[in-house]
C-alpha cells in the first residue's frame, strides 16, 4: 500500500506563497501538486518540498498531492482543504492497489480536538 501524507498542515488562514512538505513511500517517483484543479508543481525527488502560491485572496482552496510511479501512473493521492473551518475529527481512506486493481482499503481516523 503506497502512502503519501502532508507534513505541512494549513490550520489557519493562508495567502501568498507558502511552503509545502510531503512524505511518500519509496515507490513514489514524482508528486504532482494541484490547487483548485490546476497543476502548480511537480516534484521529482525527495525531499518532497515546494512553495505554492495561494494568491492574495483569503478564499477556500483544495490542495491535492498525486503520487506517481516510474511510468507516470497514479498510485496514491491525498488532499487538504485550506481556509475553511476544520472538523473536530477526520478520516482518510487509503486504497491498496495491485496491478491497477484495488485490493483493500484502510480507514485512518484522527480526532483533532479532545
């Protein structure tokens, strides 16, 4: 099961240029960063870091990190909403694929407020 996670969490309001850091398994050969549906960066080697520009307006945005294998095929993805209220708990579903087919799913939950 290939994993990719945000090391940078945008918990407050953000605008302008901001650092982004990710962690990914060894199977990941590149990571495409997409903000609001538009590709803004492609990272080709660890450390998986970039600077992304959220613009000057404080508006809700979605940041998606798409992990690609050596053939350019998607093997994992994660996303983060920016400039929106965060829920007190979150859950992610991680899909394990083999030869392009989903073989199992893992639910990872975390409580942000106790």
